């Protein structure tokens, strides 16, 4: 059963082993055997190949081999190639887990082995879905309320709404796409709008008109104190200026007195004349 327990089964004759000796691949041998049956006029497969399960790529097989070795199931040296050693390790693990021991590597098997190794897988990312007109209108209102200018809430996605969504996604640390989706709408509902000045002023006026808020009273007192200090500073400057002017006047009078001739000097001038 090269496709696992859910895949097609075929009663094979000795030619299957001959084909595998030429190419060690179950699928190759199965295809050639089916062609041989078709040439012989016999029927083909009665069930389709299990595409839902799928096989693993090389990186996943390498991870599977590493995990199986860590759990004690010898799959050989991890090389990303699914050979007989890896198939035997997979069968042993499946038998220990009460699973059909088909030795077929699938994504479900890898998830099971990861869980056995204590590796938890993150939840798949949620696929966002586009909003209808009512949802777009609600998103526009929420964005406008939170300070993002999304334009008129009309339920129509325009350039302003896309720019507002991009700005909101950037501020929220989301992947910036600019699309109106249910994921963006839920995040906008959870986000808290910042308190604007208009809202604060409206609360102040409705709370108490006669009594201003405490921080306004404190600011007013600070303004009064600063005004008093300013007046005292101007008064002191005037006093200093007046004192300096008085000193200049006194000095000028003293110089004038020193330059005036005394009585003795005046008599000597008269005597000479």
C-alpha cells in the first residue's frame, strides 16, 4: 500500500518485485503494474488516490527522521529521503501509537510525532473576510472616533478609508493591507479611543461650570504668583536705576565744586590785573 492505509491496495504478483529492483519506488512499481494490467485487459484502481493526506516534502521528511530518532525509533541518518529505514521507523512508531502501520508519511503523522516530542504547533492564522456595507460603516465610525480620518461613514471603501485602515493597522502592529476585514473591525472594537480636547472640555463644562478643575486653579495660582514676582522684579529694577541716577548726580556736583575757584584764588587774579 504505497499511499498508506487509506490509499489503494493491489494484489501484486512477482513482476512487482522485478519492477522495484529496477526502480526502488512503490509508486513507480504500482504504475507500471497497473499499465501491465491495463494491457492485459484488466481493471484499474477502484478508489482514487488519497490527495487530502498528501506526502511530505524533503524538509518535512528530514524533520520526521530527526524526531523519530529522538523518540527512539531508528530511522538512520536524517537526509530527507524516505527510504526503507525511515519507513520501518514510521511503522514502529505507528504500531506503538495503535495506528495502522502502513509506513506512509503524512502531514497528520508528522503532527502526531511533533506532539509526542513535546513540540506544540502554533494555531493557524485566521483568514480575514471582507466586510459588508454595514460592517464598513461601523469600521469607519470607529476609526473616526479614534482619530483616524476615514471620511464619512457611508459604507463605501474609498482612498481616505483605506489610508485610515493602513494607519490603524500600522499603529496596532498588524500587517498593513488597507482592507476592511472582520479582523480589522474586531481590533478596532477592542482598541480604546484617545481622549480628545473637545471631549475633555465637554466633560468639564457639564461637570461644574462655576468651579474650574483643580489643575486649572493651580495654573491660575501659579499665574498670580508669577505676576506678583514680575511686579516685584520691575520695582527692584526701578529702585536700582534711581539709585544709580542719584549717584551720577552727586558725582557731577562734586566735580563742579572742585572746578570752581576759591576766594583766595579770586583775590590773586584781581591783584594781578
